[in-house]
């Protein structure tokens, strides 16, 4: 979590206009920290549903691995078009 916060803060500071950094930081915190209670609830429900079949520890392990894989997937989806869009914007700014 610390690594994620530090790296995303550095990226936001490099890419967001200084006048908009407070708004960007607040929006980022609202989205990322606002999801935590819902993720905890969903994880608890999944463990509860899996417990009769595999036991509580294995149910927790399956839920944690699934959550990690989903997190990795969602972390990479927005990055793919971002780099190409930034390259187009830099090329357009250089041409102007």
C-alpha cells in the first residue's frame, strides 16, 4: 500500500497541472480509500460462501488471491491507452 501511494503520487505530480493537484489528490483518495469498505464486505461474503466447501483458511486464501488478481487486472487496464494518448498530446504540443 505504501509503494502504491508513493508511486501514484509521483505520477500525479508529474502529469497534473500544479493548480489542479489538490483536486486530483482529493479525487484519488476518495476513490481509492472509498472502495476499501466495499471490498472488505465483498471479501467477507466470499469467505463465508466458500467456508463450508474448503474451510475458512483456504476460503480466505482463495479470496485474497482472487482479489489480488482483480487488482492487478484493473491496475493495467487504464495504463494501456494513457501512454499513447500522452505521446499524441506531446507531439501536438511540439507541432504547435
